[in-house]
C-alpha cells in the first residue's frame, strides 16, 4: 500500500494560528511534531466560534446560569453551539480521518458526535476542574451564595471531565501531576506525559551581565489570565517595593500595562521575537501561587537556558532537576531577602545546562509522541476487530 499522510481532525479550544498564550505555543509545536515524518500529518483544525466572541465575559456569566439546568457544566457550554456542531459534522463528512485529536478537555462533550471507529486522543492542558476550584477560591473566598452556585458547577465539571477522560481513553498530559491524578482515578487510561515543547533555535551563549548594573527582572505571561494577574499583584505589593531602586521589572505579554504602573516597571506588551526578551533581562520570575497544569512560560525560560526565580507552585509538574540557576522560594520575605542579596547578582550570570533545556525541545519527544499516536490507532483497530 502506498504511503499517505496521517489525516487528523483537530477540534481545538484555541486557534493555534493566532493564540499568543502558552496553550497556543504548545499546540503549534505539537502539531509541527505530528507533521514530521513518518506520520507527515495533515491537520484539519476547527475552533468554536464562541471562543473568539468579544462578549466572552458576559457569555461566561450566562453559561454559569445555564449550567444550573443544562446537562453540561459552564466551561464546556461556552464551546457548544448548534453552528459548531454543524461545522464538525460537515468536516467529518467531507473526508475520512485516521485520528481525532481533541485539544482541551472543554471539548470532551464532542465524543458522542464523533465516529466510533476513529481513535481519539485528548491533549490535557490542565485538569480543568482543579483549575476551576482554584479560581473560585481566589475570586470568591467569602461569598456564600456565589460559592454555592459555583461549587455546584465545579462538581458538575469534575464529573464531566473524569467521565470524558474514561471515554477518550488516550491522553497526552503536559503535567506529571495531572497525569498521576487522572491515572489514580482510572488506571485504564493510556497516558503519555510530555512537558511544554519548543522548536525554535535557542539563543547562543550569553555572557555574564555587568556587575555594576542594576538587576533587570523579566516576567512573561498573558496578563488577562487570572493566575498571572494575581502573581504579578503579589510581587508588586509584597516584594518589589522593598527592592533597591536600580532594580527594574520588565513585563512581556498581552495586557501588562493594565496592571503595572510604576516608574521601575517597563511594559513591553506582546513581543514576537523571543530573543528580544532574553537580551533585555538578567533572569526571569514566575511568582505564581494558583492555577493548574504547568507554567508554559517557566518551561520556555528553561528551554532558553535563562535563570529563573519562581515559587515552587510555578515549577510543579515540570521535569526540573536541582540546579543553582533555578531558585524556588515561596514567601515574600524570602524573595525580598534573595533580591537584596549577592545571590541575585550571581543568578544573573548563570546559564542553565543544556541537558535541562533539552527536556523541553521538540526533537526530544518526536519518537515518543508519534509512537503514542500510532499505538492509539493500532489499539482502536484491534478493538473494532474483536467486536
């Protein structure tokens, strides 16, 4: 039989062509990996139109209200629409696909709409119900009425997500902690864990920064994303005011200017050329205390061999080995003491070892990911043959 490319149907919570956040970066690289030989995948992507709606916050509130009577919890309801379902059916009817790759647990409700004979793999960016509970605790710590409504929605989401994972059977996790949790709930899941991966060339060797200069700290993230907003707020309130006057904070990412207004804070907004970030900063920070999944920007800093100061929460689920270039501290007083100490100036002269960076390189995971895809297809063929 003549070779032909693997045909993948790709319903996705985000449009990988335009999404600037961590999910977009991870998704684009994973698709490039699948397009490599021997799979040579042809990917047909479909994105719910509602995810691009400029009235997104209003629709979130409506979906929470609808979840009180609907079969789906609020987060998946945001992605479901008659138009999207019609588009899915039209695409599935237009050609034969070898695999359905579901990008994000919010789309697990699609499984009954998909052909039974086509194998399915989920890309789990987070355990969504854990992320949702963290958001509830951060946003509504004392509102009994709202917490009651949202906790009901959270339980609905937990049941939806776990039952969907049982149905999809094959899951690619980005976090080792998420994989461990899901397998603890259902040992029959076929799981592969890979970290966030990147394929662009990392910068050349960078020399130590000048010892007489002030410290230039960098923080990357989408600042519309609530864990980044909360982490930046914590740093600006509890840590930054106590640092020396020659310390500068550089923010890279969408909506940074909405949060930070300080003479020592430089808001760069979205930066397309990542090399500009590494040239600007001595080391990166990840002051994240809540959220879910893995911190993609932490992983990207490591891939580029940049030193990092972070919380232990920000590092969870990532394949990191102990190294003096990665400093993990949790309390504000610990951060202040470090940034005022000679250790901060020593950190800026460090460079992560190549072996740590390689754990986040696409080339390190081509064989395992493509092998997982091929195994999922083979298992499905065997199960259909046994029926």
